[in-house]
C-alpha cells in the first residue's frame, strides 16, 4: 500500500513536469492562430491540477523508491500521461476517449499507428502535439524525468533499469544516472536539430521539417500528411529520413562514443550497429531485386528507391511510408514486418526484440547445435568478442518466449473480436514492435480508424507491452510482485 502511495506522489510531480510540454503547442497556436489556444491552455491547467491533487493526497508518503517500484512507476507514467494527453484531441478533434487514448499511446510509445484522417488540414498545433508526444516518448519520458527528479528528491537508477531497452541495463556513460540521462538527451536533441535542418534544405517548410524530424528521430512514424512522406514525392527528402532513421536505430551510447572520439570507428566496433547496417543493406538490395524480377517496377533503381525507404522505415520500427507496399508481392511486406522484430539496437528509439538479443539467440542456437556433435565441448556465448553470462542468455530466452506468446495471445484476442487473421496478426506485430502500419485493414494506405473499440483497446495494451519490453509490464500481474 505504501509503495502505491509513494509512486502516486512521484506520478503527481511527473504530471506537473509533463504539463510544461503543452507550452510547445500553445506557442504554435499563437503563431498560427488556429483556434486551439484555449484548448491547450485548459489541457495544461488540467494536467497541473491533477498532478497537484495527487501530490497533495500523498504528501506524507514521500520516501525513497525501492527497485521494484520503478516498474510500477514506468507503467503508470506511460498510462497516465497518455490519458491526460487525450484532452486536446477530445476537445478539438471530437475524438472519443478510446480513439484519443490510442492516438496518444501510439505517440508516446513511438508506434505511429493512427486513427485520424485529414491530417493535411487539421490545426497545426494539434499536429505538432501529436509529433511532440512521439519525440518525448522516443528517448522516454522516464529518462527525461531521471534528469529532473533528482532535484525533487527521487533517485533515478531504479527507473532507468525499468525503462532503458536491452538485456544489459547497468552500463552507464557517466558515474551518475542523472548525468547519463541528460547526456542522452543532448545527443537526441542534437540529432533532431540536424534532421530538421536536413529536411528544410531538402525542400520541406519549417513546420513540416520539425514535425517529421520529431517522428524520424523517435522512430514513431507520424506525419503531417495522410500520404505520409509519399506526399512530397522527393528522393532527397527520403534519403535524409533514411539516414536519420538508421542513426536513431543505433544505440545512443555508440553515438556518444563516436562524438567523444571524433571517429566513426566505434560504430564498426559495435556488433549491434554492424548487425543493423548489414541487415538493412542486404535486405534492401535483395528485396529490390525481387520486385524488379517480378516486374513490380520497370527499373532496379526505382525498386531500390521505394524498397530502401519502406524497408528501412518498417525494419527500424519507424513506420513512415512513401508508397502502398501492401500492393507488392506479400512476401516482401511480411519480411519487412519480420525485420521490425529484430533490427533496432538496444539503447535506440526502436522497438522489437532488439539486435543484441537476436545476436545472442543466434549464438546460443549455434552453441546448442555444436553440443549435439560434441556434448562435452565448452562453448561460451560471445558477441563482439565479449562473453555473455549464462544468466543473460537465459533472460533472453525467457524474453523471446514471453514476446512470442504475447503475439499469439493478442492475435487470438483480435480474431475473437472478428478481425481477419492477416489484419490481426500484422496489427499485433506492428504494435508490439512499435512499428505502425500492418497489412489488411491496417495497411499503409489506411489506418486503425476502422477498428472497433475492443480492438483499439487490445492494441493500445499491445503497444505499451512492446514499449516496456514485456517483462516490465507483465511483472505487475504476478503475485510475487505484490508480496512484501
């Protein structure tokens, strides 16, 4: 009971910090005079009021959080901020709470799945708010709070362990966890600014450049147009976005090492980064050849343009599109969705299993095959020359099992609700990997707006499950977690 009250107290303070994010759409509403100013002012005040009430109600329950409290705090922070962020969408866009919650959860988890149409014509501040949620969720609201909460008397390591993706979570760039979080945000902001400038030079106006840069660096997939990046039909814009999608899919600790040493050599030394680059390059070349041989495109270079953008986007869990790839032979879209499960690095803004787990799983599989031939052979699992402890290998195997069972379970829930298999299966894959579009009724040419409320809630839970990497959410449903 005391843990719940203490977490509620921290959540209240977190909401008050989160209310500051409304200043961005408020400034946009003033600049564009789009009629949303009072909506965002009211939403900001409501966020502050809810936070104050939570803090006041639990003012005597402030204490140092235990390690397991971090899991509860992370889950509740994502759920509560998504809920409070729905207010502008309900007031101005007249969305139901179900649809608005799906939209904000999709943004904060960087999934990029949307139920909204007419994006070309909605108020600029609403569009900016959607993209700002993506950008904040990209590095993680909790990681941002880790750099701020120490001033409020709350330690950050237990939050970082629950939030930062990947199987090995104790590595730090600096001695203090707050400094680490701040450093990650400096890198994140710097890459975002570079992307904004690149998109502006490539031909976007400043507003579209900012919004799409937010989506690109967060690997979220939201765009200001219904046709996504295809609305610009610009190879130059697509190249800029591809470059920054790849950068966002690489561990940000590696980016820090590149900056510190002023050399690109750390990228090549990082086995995850090599895996990401190798998978994206070889897959793009092969799939482009496949489409060309099957006469989908008249030239190989045209096929390579469309394949490289869409494959990199889906594989890195971004979800932007420049064509309706659902019209391609189905093996290519399904392969792209498979890549969304395994490609992004740990410590990146991408989702899915993560490349490090993929590498460990491949090495473990090779070891088991070798042991069938040589039962007494000592064969440690190594990645990048480093030996992986068996405890980490077992944790990866446990994660893969829960990840797979979650996909199967959520797919059955959607089929039970009446959705066809292809739509259900690909929607779950897209949402648990935070990749955005699926196939069927949730394909790249449509969105999730045609689903029922039941299906929307199942997928909202799936997005959160994927963002928190299964363990951090499912642990709350175990009896052991609640035992003192």
